[in-house]
C-alpha cells in the first residue's frame, strides 16, 4: 500500500493539519490518511476476490459501507474496460455470443427470460464484453400468448451455447473467459439484473489484469484527479 507521506492523488509532498487531516502542497487536496488507508485496504481485498461482507469484517467497516465502495469500484472498472477496448479496437478480433443462466434455473424452459446474453470479443489475450438486451421484456407477452414453441426454441439455443465451451478443443481467450466467468459469478449468491453488467465487467477486468497489477490499476482509477471520491 502507498504510504501517507505522499499525496494519493498526485504523489507530491503532504503536510499535516491540526485536525489530523493532510493537505497536498501541489494539488491542494485535503483528506484523511486514515480513510485513505481503509480505502486502499478495501481495494486490495476487492482485487483478491474477498466479498463485501468479508471485507467489512476485515476492515471493521459496516457492510453497507464496504458494499458501497465495491459498487463504486465496479463502476470505475466498467469505464476502464470501455477505454481499454477503444484503445485496441483496431486490432484484429473475433467474437462469440454467450447466454448465461444460473445453474438452478437451467432445467426450466421458461427461465430463459432470466438469462443474460452477452457478446465476448477477443483481441490478443484480452477480452471485451457487450451485454445484449434482456429477453425479460418479452416474458409477460409470451406468457399471455402461450407461446410454448418460442420457449423451446430459445431454450434449445441456450443449451447449444452453453455447451460450446465443453465440446470445443480449441483453446482461446473467449472460451477461457467463459470458464473464468462461470467460476467467478458462482461465488456470489445471486446477482440482480440491475447490477449484472457491473459484475460482468469486473470479471472482464480481472481476467484481463494480472493479480499483481489489479490493485495498482484500481488505485489509479479511484484516486485520479478528475474523480472526487473522498
């Protein structure tokens, strides 16, 4: 972790204030070293896959506080993923479609409307994901119209998609990411549709970024001057 004698924002010299806060001699930002230390600890725990509940206990923060920081980290990561993709989008790439559904729902044809459909692009050894519109918006209409054949067709499509990574012997970044994502998302006890895009981007970030680099990258995202988080 960074030591508090240098500004967390611009890495210039700090001086102490009587109220326990510190102020930067260059960018003039004022903040609490104790709070920064706790945030750095939360970043480290997030990057090593500790969940928010565990992080709250380790840092002695409330669960609501830890979860709030974790959600903020995910939003920053989502922005970073977009920026990284646009930097590399001129590279030759390939993509495939993937349909994810919780294992507990995979034997229910009608659960297809609870699935998450996303495209996975590979550029070199990195991936980029785009979440497609949810089928859930059509659920009530299809239920009312009793379109059982539609359920069957869509569920069959899901089954074919879910088996791609099992039957293919060709190992590439896309299929490695699918394996990684399936293991990653299973560590959470259900993810709401509202927050699923951020968890998907978290998986993308962690897949693309070596463990030893994650904390440094996220610290730079969190404390860069254009974002006021403290």
